[in-house]
């Protein structure tokens, strides 16, 4: 009996997915994240502008120059902290967009490949409603040990980071606090001095984290087999099996 190809990752299609992802990350760095490279200089200039805007109102008989310079420093420090918050939010937004695009592309590819064999709305809906963990369960029934690959841990961390950024507290926050607490670390106080545990507002990622997450997505696409045969697929997850059965019954 001829073994049938059920899922195929065409080489040029794979290359296109990776190129599109790398373009997104490269341009996000150039057009967005690079804008925060001069925050110190920007804050200093803000202090100078603040002083210049107050100069016409300075009265040497009434005002102390030291007070004005102190206020200018306070204003520049506040401006710098706001820039830091904006940089943090921008980096998280870039990571969220990167991750969501990968997940949508994965669901779309699986749906289209399976759609060549199973026609019906139930299977398609089940694949788009499935959690990422359920999708990994499905991929692992292909005799593809995704969760044991080196790229899985950063992919898992990226998923949790994005969910915490989007939803705040919840299941993903608790998992992140347990599995990757470095993303919730407070740098302003030593751990023993903290009166309260970190919360979702402490979520922080660095450029190195963006690189790790990006590399994990590339490694994932590179790891997809060119051809997955029927003989390599074991028992389907129950949620997908039920959806396929519904489509076959209605056909």
C-alpha cells in the first residue's frame, strides 16, 4: 500500500514564511525600537527646553536659580521614565505582533493542508478555536516531538509573555511567574526588600528576549518536515477527531 502525504511544507513556502518574519523583526527594530537609542540625550534636551520656556518668567529678586535647575532635573527624569515605559510597551507590542502572526500562519497552514482531505466547517473551526497547547498536541501526534526541541521553551515563554501583556493577571501570569520569573523581576529593589510580589505591571522584556523569541520561530519553521506521511500520524486528539467525524457525517 502506498503511504500518502498528508501534510506538506513546500520549500519556497517555508522560505517565504521565514523571510516575512525576519522582515517584520528587522523593520520593527529599524523603524520603531531604534528610536529609543537616544533617550538620555532626549531627556537632557527636554530639561534645556523646559528651562528655556521658563526663562521669561524668571525674576532674580524673587526666584532661586537652584530651584529652577532642580525642577528641570525632575522634569527630565520624569520624561525619561515615560520614554522607558513607552520603549517597554513598544517592544512588547512588536513581540505580540510577531507571535500572533506566527500562530495565525501555523493555523492557516494546518487548516489548508488538512482541508485537502477533510472538507467541512467543523474541522476548520476546531483548528482555529484550539489553544496553542492543543495544536502542539496535534503536531506531536505526527511523530514530531515539538515540546522536546530547543526552540520550544522560548516559544512557550513568548506565548506567556504575550498573554500577560494582553490580559494582565490570569492563568498565563501564574505560569509565567512559575516558569519564567525573570520576566517579572523588579530591578528597583533587592528581592528581600520587596513587600509585595511582582504583578503583571512588572512584565519586562529586553532586546535579547526579542532575539530569542524570533530565533525560536525561525527554528520552528525550519523544523517542519517537508512531507508528513499518514504512517507517521498516530492517534488524533479527541477534540479534532470529533470535529472530523462531524464533517464526515454531514458530507
